C-alpha cells in the first residue's frame, strides 16, 4: 500500500459516511455454512447498539442457516418467576473476576498485501468492518517485529554482516507498504483506542547460535543487542506516529525447540525458561526502562497452553525477571489437548500477572487452508473465547485479519484460514463465520468490562460480563443440532426465557 493510496484510504475512513444496508449478501461454498460478500458498493454492518430500558433485552443472533447479527427483543419476567421455574443459567453480578482488555487481530504483511489488492471503497469497507463503531470494534492489534511466515520472504531489520551496534538497523519496505498504513487507518477508526503489542519471530542470523532464521537460540553475548533491537523497532514506529502498549518475549519458542516437520522452517527463536528469564532480567527489562519504554507491558511465553504452568514457574523463579514481566501470552493451538483450567492454575499461582490470548487461526494442521463459509470453524472460535475467558484470560487476539482464497500469501506455504478472505481480482471480500463469532464478543464486551459469575448449562456454552456503562452482556453458543429453550435468571432483573437456535452464537444485552 503506497502512501498516496494510504492517504486516500485514511481520508475515506475519517470523512466518508457510509450508506449502511443491514443484510448479509450470502454465498454458499458447500462448506457447512455461508460467507457474507462485500465489495466497493455494499457491505453488511451491525451499526450502533441502541440502549433499551428494563425489562427489554436486546438479542443478536448469528447461525449456520445464515443469520448474521439478527436483532430481536426479549423481556424479563417478574422476579418471582425465578422461584417457580429453576433457570438454566444464573447471573450473579456481585461476583466478579477479571477486567477485559479487548479483542483484535495481527497486522501481518499478508493482511496488508491483501488489503492493498482491493480498490479504495472496498478497502474502506474491510477496515471499517473490523475497527469502526459500525463494525465489530476491534481495539487490539498485534504487530510482528520483522517478518513472519505470512511475509513474502525471511527478513529481519539488520540482515547481512554482524552488526552488534545495530548501525544498519532499518525497517523493511513491508512496514511502510503494509503494516504502518493499515495501523494508521485502524488508529483513526478507533479514535485512538487501539492498543498495540509487538512480537518478534526471529533475530538477525548473526545473533543466533545456528546462523539461520529458523530454529536456534540467541547467542548469550548477543542478549543486550537483541534487547536493543526491540528498542530500535519501537523508536522507528514512534517516528511514524505509532506507540505500543506491550511486547512479548518472542513468538512460539517451541517452534525452535520441538519443530514438527510441517513447521520446521518457520522463523523462530528458542528459549529455555532459565535463559528467557536471564534475558528479561539482565537485558530486555532494564534496557526498555532505560530507553523510555518502561511503561510497556512485557508478556512472556507467547506460546501454547502446554507450557502452563511449568515453564512460567521456572521463569518466575528469577525474581528480577518476574518483576519486569506483566503477564503471560498464550496461543490456542492444540487447546483440545491441554485443558483451559491450566489458565486458571496459572492465574491462582500468579494473580498479579494477567493472561492474554495472542494468536489463533483455523486451517493450520490436518484440514489446512481456507474453508469458505465453514460454520464449525466459527463455533471453534466462540468456544475457545468462552473457555479462555472463563479461566481469567483478559482478551483474545486472532492471527491474520485478511488472507487470499489460497490462505496466503505465505512464502513457506503455511496456508491457514482467516475471518476475512480477500478476492482482489473481483474486488470483493468474504466475511467468514469466524468474523461474526469474534464479533459477538468484540462488539458487545467493551474494554474494561468485568466478567461476572454465570452458572454453566449443559444445553449451551455461556459467559457473562458487566460493562462500564452498567449493561450486562451474555454470550451463548449452541453447537447442537437442535434449538434449545433457555431460561436465564438475574436476581436484579428477573427471569428471561428464549429459544437459542441450533448451531448459533447469540449475544444478549440489557441495562
């Protein structure tokens, strides 16, 4: 995305009122669901959420049959009904848990490349679909430090001959063409509410023990240079008007330590717990503070639940590292093998350290690539968000925000799926069920909402929050093949009865 095009898109994002139509233009690719098609002249938006007075309840539903954020209104019955009819779900707003940070996706090179293939009006629709008040209101973004497998090549910001003083450090053209322009548009659409955190996949080869972008570890004598590399990155982005909220200690060290054949060429830096703690304690933490970035939230791990809690136990044995680290970043891959209660175990051991889910995608392993319209993939997203947030996770960040129909570009052919698929040749993009699944949380569960106690039903997955505006939000997931009649009791409001359609995600909102 060159800067001329970026400024046009930024102007549109700030100045252009859209003529909103409500319905999804659906298309069926025979993958167990449908996509919603957007182009330069039309896109579906949920729009503003109106406030309703008691006893009314707003009900928004998306399902396999094609509903997308369909709004209906239900009503609470008198409080005495609670005693006559035991509820499936009981809301106890006086019992509260973690505060919500937010939801979002990653500003990968692939995301920017695909956004660029669209003409201005369609680009505007895509970015507004994610970040505007009429879209699903993403408010968190992950920014790669250098290249990833969803780039067009391996690269760092200081390639070539060894340069421990980092005199040759320079951002790549991908930052100026893809990442920075998209971030700037998102910043404007969120009116400055976008929180960014950075993650590095790999270091310059001369910093690493194996001299390669993939595998290996950081040479101990390069610990300080590797930390200063981060500072250089933050300085360069600051020059471009981009400030960061946080940083992780590096994407998936497991890729270097336990590489599956499928992923062994992915850019990576391996860490043992002791080595990571030493680097944070003696280099990253103090150098960030000394360089004016002491307010950054440092998140350790950035890897799978498999590492909970044994890896973090070892990291936190280094008390200096523990004092610098604000939280733990976790990924969703193989969550079916490692239960969500590992997250709660970590929280109860270290209640002063937050937990943030920092990467997820479908199509990464056995059923690889894009499945246009797959409703089950949307259900997987919704279930994982509920499981994570019932176990103290403060937010949930997706992987690529936009890919092409082949699941890329990815120079390593590591094709996966994404919530939005871009068909640049047709100047259109497709909102997948995953997009709507995330939206049932990101649109309604505002930053600084607090998770509140809600009993679990055998009929549906559920979770509840109290928002800063004192509204209560409940998200229901029905993965079953039949509709479910659900009763919800809130001692302060009464009893609510509704039918949750089969294979659906439903969000309730009431004041």
